[in-house]
């Protein structure tokens, strides 16, 4: 109740005092790829914990389907579901343009131009420029614009080198960098290699990630940027354990000449070469751990239907299962599964003048991050699928109240009112109708003992 009242009160004060969404606000958006939400509870991460204590934490972020890297990084910076921003997988094929997209062939603006990411909107506004240390899409001329400062993607550039670059850009005053991104490949790479349940190896990589956060913090403090900069640390998706015993082997069900596999596992995108219904019927009977959808049957909740880059048949493996044609399994962890699964969810932590301190919230959607970032930077958002009010409780300049707190306040107020009413009624009865004094009459033969 105390923290709730503090939050309420500080919200009202901050709301009336100033707006965080002003033109001088600056924001650094950081992603550690594949950082599953519950790693925060399983492992000791002192630098990240210190960051959270000084700011806010969203324990689980519901990400977009499919829960893959490129699609979700683009969702975070556009606030759009994948069907709307057009990066619908890490591997794509466009039938009309006859073009292919992969993680190693991603620099054609054609794939990215269906949306306008926040770094482009920020630069168009003209109050400052954007900088990027390797966020997917930042080295591509999207809508004819790259961030003014960016690095060509190269996984062999160390985290320290990326940080040195981004803090140097943030530290320069001409031009002012007011929006920046930073991306790191871990703990995703180790999650795939060892599987998320290999606590010994995952502990090592998460300690490394935590030291990276310490390194970033120290750099920002040394340059005097720590107190004025808003920082969001989040991720694109989680990780599930895979096993060589959980394989869905397509070759057992259908000949390879019947279809082209555009994207593989755990969500496979199938382009039929034969009659679509024939291919669909063979796949439908293939495996109990495989859901098979015609494009028009894909569940509404996935928001994954209305884009021509989504192939005519989509296969979705159950958690932990891997779709193969006939290959052996090369990894012990994977992601991409149903976005309702907690194992697919990342977290979000944030600190800085725009955020509350010491506040924790159970969930938001990752499409909500975009309108929140636009608010912090004072930008007018592009059309998006997010809900700004879902993030209000995180922000220092917003008045917010969530449902459990509202119920608590109503019950509390009711109890206080009831108690007060009882006290008033009782005291009134005593004052208003005093009993007239009368001498106690004892009967001479009343000699019964008082206590029997
Ligand atoms: Zn991955």
C-alpha cells in the first residue's frame, strides 16, 4: 500500500511539474539477444539487479509471433506486429519480386520499407540524430535513411568496441544523439548451443552479459551521461530446450519435390509446388506435435496472416520440438515457438529521468515499447499496434493505477469508511441518549452469587 501511494503521489507531482516527453530527453535502447525472462531469477546478475533497483522492471514481455530475432527486433522499434512491418521471419521469400531474405542477405531496403523505425522518425523530426551499434536493420537505408551514425553488422566486433562507439556518439554535442541502439548476440548463441537448462554453461554466459552491463554503466558514469540518459535493457525472445528425441521428420510424410521450405524450425514456412490442398493434407497427418495451418487458418491471436511474405502453409512445432526434413539436430535450444509460452518471453528493465525508481510490473507487450519510447523522446508515433497506457506505470510523468491496486484502494477506503461510521454511530448513541440516573435497587432477598 505504501509503495502504491508513493507511486500515485510522485506520479501526480511529476505529472504537474514537467513532461518527460520533451525535446531534450535522450534514450539508449539495448538488446541482449535471447535473454529469457526467468534467467533474472535463476542467476545472480548483480549489475543488472542494481540497474533494476534504480529503475523499473517488467518481469515478462509478451513478444510477437514468430518469436525470432529479426521479426521481434523490428517489432520493438516500430510497435507493429510482424504481418504489418513485413519482417515476418529470419528467412523469407517474396513470390512477386522473386527475392530472398536471410540473416546474411538482409540489406535490401525492399524488405524493411513497409514500416518506419523509430530511428528514422527521430531524425526526420530534426531535434537530434540517431546512432546504432548493430540493431537489425540499422545498417539498411530504410525509407532512404540510416541512423546518422551506425556500424555495419559484424558479429566479431566485441561488446566493448560497440560500447566505445555508442558512448562516443552519445557524448558528442554536435550533432546531439538523442536516440541510440546497442545489440549483443548473447545469451542467444549459448542458449542454442547448450540449451537453456544447462545451468553451468548458461551461468557463465550470463555472468559475462552481466559484466557487459557493468562495463556499459561504468562508461556512461565516467562520461557524466548516467544521470541524464534514459536506458532500456530488453531482449527479443527467450529459449526452449530441444532434444534429438523430439524431431518432426517431414521426409516421413511428404516428398521434397512437393514443396519448398522457405523457413525451417520451429515455425516452418511451406510454399507448395503441387496442389496446395494435397500438400496440406499430407502435412496435417504428419505428427501429433505439429500444428499445420493454411495461411487463412492461422489463429487471430498470432496477428500473422496479412502479408504476402507469409507462405500459404505454416507449420508450428510444439514447445521443444524441432521440424527437420531428415537432418540430425545440431542445437539444444531454440525459439520461434508460440508467443503465449513463458519460455519465449524476454524481460524489460529501464532507468533514467523518464522512469520511476523501484517499480515492478508483471507484463507488457513488446508492441507497447514503441509508443513508450516515442513519448520519452517527444515524437509523434507512426501508426502502430501498441497501447501506450500499458506502460504508464513505468513512467515518472504519468498518473497511473493498475487493477489490483485500484481494487486495494477501494477495499481500503471501504474499510476505513465503515470503521469511521461505526465509531460515529457508537459515540452518538452515547451522547444523544444518556440514560437517566437511577439508583440501583437491591432486593433484600437477592443473595444469589454473581458467579456461579
Ligand atoms: Zn536465436
